[in-house]
C-alpha cells in the first residue's frame, strides 16, 4: 500500500468516525467553562485522543498525559528517529508537532440540522465545533508519522504536543514547556496544524499571526436599575459612557484604532507577499456578507493587510443588557462589554494592554465607576525566512499531493504557542498550516472541516518530515 493509499484509508475508516465522536464532546476551553474539571468533557476528549494515538503502528512510540496541579492536561507523544534520520542524544534535531483539542463555546446561528456538538457529514464537509479547530491535528500528526514509516521514509526524533487550553490563550502551556525543556531539546523544525488556508487547492503556510489582548470594560452608574422615565435626563446612561470610552480607542467611522502602541511597521517582504496573494486570492469572498454590507476597504491588498498587520477591535460579548423581548423601561445600572483587540504580529502585547487599560479607565465621564476587568495579552508572531531546503520540501509536497505549489499568507488569528516557541528556539524553522479555509467559520456557527484537504495535508506532513531528515 502506498503512502497516499494508507493515509486515505485511515482517514476514511478511522479518523472520520473519531472526529465525529470528538465533535460530540463539549470540551469547551477553561475560560468559557471554569468548572471544566468537574464537568469532565476535556478529560473525555483527552482520553479519546490519547487512546487512538497510543494504538498507532509507529516504531518506538510513547504516549502520555501530563497534568500538573491546577492545569489543563497535555498529551505528549514521542517517537525516536527512524530510518536514516539522525539520532541525537542531546535532542538537538527534534521536530515538534503541535495542536490542541479544547474548543470555543457554542455560538448562536447554526442552521437547521446542525449544531456545535452534532457531527454532520455533507459531501466533503464534516460540520461541528472543533473538527477543524483543532481536533483533527492529533490524528493527522500521528497518521503522518505512521504513514511515513510504513512507506520507508525517514524522520528525526519527533515530539507531538496536544494542549487543552489554546482557546483560552494557552495559559497553561508556558509551565508545561518549562517542565519539558530538556526533553524537547532544541528543535530544528516546528509543525503547527492550527491555522488556515485561502483555498483548498494547495498547501498553504502561515507567515505571521496577530497578537491579541482582551478584557471587559464595565461602566457602573447606579446600584440598581431605575425607571427610565424617572431617571433619564439626570442619571447618565452607562451605555453612552461606554460609547464615549470606546471612542477614545477607536474611530467609529473608519474602524481605525487610535493608540500608537497598537501599531507596528509592516516588513517589506510581508507587504509584497500580501500584494501577490491578494491579487490572485481576494479575501473579500470568504465572508457571509449580510445584504449590501461592504468591506472596510475596496483594495484587496489592504483587506489582506487589514486582517493580518493592522490592529482591530471587536466587541465579542455584553452583560447588563436584557434580551430585547424582555427589556423593560429601565435605566440599567451598568454595561459590561467584552473587548477583543487583534494586534500586528510584532507589537508588544503587554505594552499595548497597559495603553488600552489606561485609555479606557482614566478620567471617567460623569464620574462613573469604570473598570477594565480580566485583562489578558498574548504576543503575535512573524515567521523566520524559510531555509532553502524547507521551501523546496513544501513546494515538492504540495505539488506531489495537491498538484500545485505551496503559497504563503499572514493569518489574522493568534496561536500563543508560536510566540512562546519562537522566543525559546530562535534557530528553529516553523511551518504553520491548517485546514480552516473558505466558509469553514472557526469559532462561529456552521463550522466545518473540509475532509479532502485534511487528508492531503496529512500526506504533505509525512513528506516534509522525510525532507527534514534528509536535508
């Protein structure tokens, strides 16, 4: 059986059913389920993934679950060098493969017949929360290793890390990386399967990731709600004050953020890359626009840069606002808004967070009580230039599997693990890729994984592992 045949067969016979079972588990990340341990969903998902991984036909494979006190678990799979892959007693030629299994919360808006915890296959798509982000990663990583060995392809020492707190900003991962520092060694290649693709026709690699900061802006004006006819005109609206504060941060007409700490110069190579990619793959067509809604810019290059190298603000949640059908004539005592700001890859997230907090809380309008609660920050990441061997390996793998050469783009999301590893291992090469393509809608309703792309990506991984061992 060839490499391609084995990958296709295991995906069809084993991984798709496993992903369906995984999608049915509401293993929401710790930020969204503080009682995750008591609920047991993350532990169920960890055990499912661990069990499947441990059963693979891989020479020397070990699989364990680490769980330090108070932290979410981490799956660690280790495979010694195989074939002509160089064995290194100091672990200085290791490949790290990374993914996660925790999920975003449900979100509303799923169409009839679909739901976050209801796996549904329609054609090439498997719908449900987490299949593409990032439940497939452990299965694809271990199958790529198994397929490479069965095909007689070499690889160096490998470590697979599957974490369970990524959707909360990977708060537990730093501690685990410190605990695993000697065991990981000094990797020369990192493969991350938690990113996206602009089409499903080739291997896409991510060259940058935005950073992220967040928190809850809370404005209190009363101890309790008061009849709006009796209080309005005297008591300031908490919502209006929140609007005033947000105007300090963002130009509501253009969407441009106003703090210089949130900006960074865009490298010339990233500008050129964005122009080349946008010319062939305009990003505008990837979104389910409502009615006549238009993008913030009509320039395809600016659209791509806007989601990769420009800071943005999103209001992702609110408290203090009753549903419209239950909203009485009451001047509400408070408004709380969840803020999510994406940052350019090279911006210092802690410095940006401090600037945002100061901007929002200094000199509160009307003397209202203003707080910026639950602040959080994670740096972005800008990839080092690919070594010639790696660029060739990616192009060869994409051409052999997809029939087209690889392409690169900057991604608008955040993967804190990349920034951590980039600081720890500055000499490593990084390949960030994934299956989140057009319409896949990670974090939102109707999320799906495009199964043929996941199958092809798995084969590409096996080929890149071999290229790394024979470079």
